[in-house]
C-alpha cells in the first residue's frame, strides 16, 4: 500500500495536537488519514499495519511443532 506522510497541523481524536498526517488506502479501498505527533510515530504505524498478525504466525509454528513431536514419538515407540 502506498503511504504518504505529510507535515501539517492536525488534531488527534483525543484532542492532542499533531504535526504529521499519515494518509493511505487500505486493501478494501477505504481511505484513511491519521494524525501523529512525530514522523517516527507515523512510520511506526506503517510498520504496525504491514506486520503480519502474530496469531497467524504462531498457529503455523504450533502446527509444525505438533507434527514434528508426533513423528518423533512414533519413531521412538518403534
């Protein structure tokens, strides 16, 4: 997704003033505009958006681990 960080005065939903606006369009086509107090915070949000969900990664690892444990147990019992 293309992200745009612009330096402009804005106001967060909490009422706090910000200096950077992050604009992007999500996978569903919805446009978003978020206010941040620093460029670093705006970049951190991009990282959070792009990061795969931890549940998906954990469930894949758990499945692989359980299969390996089952195979090892079967080999040891023979």
